[in-house]
């Protein structure tokens, strides 16, 4: 028979490892009321919060099904659990320039190249080709996947990715950063300043991006006031160009009233011009 301290240590260890309360009960065969006092003061990781939320959602869906019969359309698609560079890039794009709701996954971008790329990756990776497109009067394009199962899967993978990417391979970090700077990035230069910037309302995300760039030996600075991250100095811009860069064909919007260029130019081209302007 195990001693009390040994059981408490096991309970707390399971919680820290990412076990939900129900999973701890099933594993230890101990009542919830006994377990709760030993785990209440253990902070929930982002992964565990998402796991608990999805478990609640699953319970709600099972309850709804039992009351109304099967109300969700049977939809078959792939659910790859292993990460690769394309899967990292796909999920990251939904995180940065997308929206993941209870019933839908939507990606927004002005670039037709990026929107088409997302549709191709959804088709190739998940075998999902049923989507809707729309272009706003301002020229922002949207590709939408309205399906509860797909949204649940992408939401779960998004939570996993944020936990997983800091510890993952160099190639996967680069793929994540490519998605971020394609969606949130800009590049510009003058005689005194050349820089690549990335905008994101979440300081946590900016801190994550800064850490990933550091892993690639690229220095960056976070501006908390303007919620952006900046890469400056020739050696850092050269590393960014070599390892990350912008997707070919991705352009600045030359029609904007504050456009410096007054025409569409590829961001890759502007980056090259910025680097070439150093004496």
C-alpha cells in the first residue's frame, strides 16, 4: 500500500505533466474531492487550459447529440498529429492572420498568393477542399472553412503549436517565423534606418518571436508601446533574408494613401534594396 505523501506527489506530478482532473481520477482511482485540494494551487499551462476547454466542448457536443440526435454533419478529413514544416506554417497562419471560432476557421489577407497557399495546404495536408471565399470592398481576401470538427482540430493544434515550437527543430521554427512575417511583417528603409518589423497585439507572441529569432542568432527589439518587433543592422537583416525572408510574390500595397512607393513592390525586393543601401 502506498503512503500518503507518495500519493500526493503522484497526484501533483500528474497535474504538472498535463493531466486533467478526470484523467488523474481514472489513473489513480481516487475521488475528485480528495484530489482537488492537492492540485488547486498548481498553475494551468496553456496546453492544459486548451485540453480542459476541448474536453468540456466534447462533453457539450455529446450532450447535445443525446438530446437531439446527430446534429453535426459527418465530415471526413485527415487529422495529422505529427508536425512538419507545412503543418507548422498552416496552423501559424491561422494564428496570425486568421480566426478560429467554435464552428469555423477563417484566413484573411490582401495577398491572393497567401490565400491560395492556405487553400492548397488545407487540401494537401487535411484533404479539405470545401471552403468559401470572399473579398471585402477594401480588397482583403478571405478563405473560410465552416465545420465544427475542422475548427476543433485546428484550435487544438494551435494550442499545441504555441507550447511546442520553442522546443522544436530549427526548420520548424523557421517555418513558424515565415508565417508570422508574411502575415504581420513589413520592410522599409531610409538613409538612417533599415528594418523589418512585425506587428502583433499580443506581447506574449512577440516575446515568443523574439526567442525564436534569437535561436537563429538574429537580434531583435520589442516595442511594447507600438506592439511590434523590429530587426535592424545589416548582419541581422542578412540572416533574416537568408533564413526567413518573405514569400515570393508577396507585395506591399501601393494603393494605400501613406504608401512610400506608390506602386506594388515585392517585399523581398524592398528587403534587398534595404540591405544594398548600406555603404
